[in-house]
C-alpha cells in the first residue's frame, strides 16, 4: 500500500469539527464499532462484514488523532496501516476562513501488529 492523503475543508471551527469526528468515530469509519480514544486504547470497527482491530496511538484534543488498524478474521491478521487525522484551523482575513477547519487524513503502512485477544478475538469469529 502506498501512502494515501486526503483533505477536506469543514465549515466549522476546530472544536466543533473535533466533536463531529470523535463523537462517534467508529460510526464515522464503519458501519459499527467501538474505539477507546485514549493513547493505548483499543477497539474495533466492522464495515461490509470486514472486522478491523484498532489501537489509538496519539490524541491531541481538537488537533490530532492517530491510530493503527488492521483487518482480522478467524484465521488471519491482515497488514496494518497507521491513520493520522489532523485538524488545522483555516486562517484568513474574511469571516468564512475564520470558521473553517482543514481536515488532513494520511494513511500509511505500519509495523506488523499482534492479533487481537479477548473480546476482539471472539468478535472476529462472529
């Protein structure tokens, strides 16, 4: 996998944008899931039947969220990627720029990860 970078401008200040993104980040990423948004926190998401294990690596409130995730199933663990989501306040002279946030998402290959244990291992078999 190559590094993938995407950007979008959101018509809201960084605090409101952060709340939109992290309020239910699992639902933002997939059909269902649960993610602990503290460094070292774990979670899972499921999209179109594909389960992914998630580990939160870095949280800077209203500025940055970084996590590693990788697909898992009952028999194997797929390659991990690191997702870095950064919120940047737009600056400018006009009123519109002052209330905009640029969201930059970078996904890149990450070091191999260990298979999930406990409830996540059970979820992979469900």
